[in-house]
């Protein structure tokens, strides 16, 4: 009879909230741009023509903000714990980074109590410090910290 050792695997994926989606973002942008341009043209027709350039600047700033939101809409973070390693994969603005840590040397910094959850969590091992749960709110970060502490403790 052979003994089979089953190692528990922990995996969590976090993503940014993208409630509008690409089409919705485009609709909202055009609605806001049309409103700003319409007000600018209306004021220009009434003789306050200096409002129009500021309206154009506002639309350009709005465009830049919506481009930034679109670029980061698919950001995600995947953390997995296997038998002897902890892997953190992060996709930020289309760039993927992967960090592997030794599970036995990894510790979680930042605790839900004392305001640490508001400043963030990090996995530390071998001189590396990897921030995790960056896009999570304080409550979700506290739940993630508790689950990670259990997963790291069950070595």
C-alpha cells in the first residue's frame, strides 16, 4: 500500500471592477464630451467665446482619463500557493510580472487590525517584498489576509 501525499493548493485572483465595459465607457465619454462642447458653443454664441477653449481642454483631460481607465481595465493579480512555492502574477497595463517565493520562508506583512489593511499587504521572503491586494478595498484585503495566513500556516 502506497501513501499518497496531497498538498493543499490555494489560489486567488483579483481584478479591477469594470462595471461599464468598453462600449459603456465610450458612450459615457461621448455624452460628457457632447455636453461640454454644447455648453461651450452655447456660451460662445452668447459672446463668451473664451469658454470654448476651456471646453476643449476639459474634453482632452477627459479623454486622457478615459484612456488610462481603458488601459488598466484588465489589470489582475493572481496568487497561488503550492507545496513549496508562492507565485504572484500581476498584469498591469498589459505588462505581466511573475514572482516566485519559497513558501517556507514567506511571511505576510500587514494585518487587518491597526490600520495595516488600509496601507496594504505584502508577501516577504529572501529580501523580496511583493505587494498584494493593491486593488482591493480594506474589507476585502482583511479577508484576503486572514485566508492567506491560514494557507501559509498549513505547511
